[in-house]
C-alpha cells in the first residue's frame, strides 16, 4: 500500500512522505506486529498503526502541507498509545 501510494506522488512529496514514514516507524519494538498505513480520503492525512507486543495500539499521525514554494511536504504531528483494555 505504501509503495502504491508513493508512486502517485511527485518525487519531492514521495521523498518527504518516506522520510516521515521512516521516522514514525522508528517506534517499532521487538514483538510488535506488522503496521498498517491508513489514508484519509483526501490523501493529505495518514496514520501509521501497529499493535504492541502487550496488545496496546500505537498510532502515528502524519499530515501533508505546502512549503513556501507550494510543494507538498509531510510532517509527523505526533503519536499516541491506545491501551488494549485487557
């Protein structure tokens, strides 16, 4: 999904998205389960989600904006841990 999404972006935007995506996934720890990339309909917001080994859910929030030259760039807005409730 990530590769399919990136191939539809300009080279500059794809590079920006990939950099932020890598930053977001640096939070993966041993035992965490595979992540998912969720895209909002307008494709200007995304969430990177994975399940922690203890059952908690980690969510990183990404957003597209424009730089001073009008180029689309991505940034990591923040992350949150959602307790499993077990």
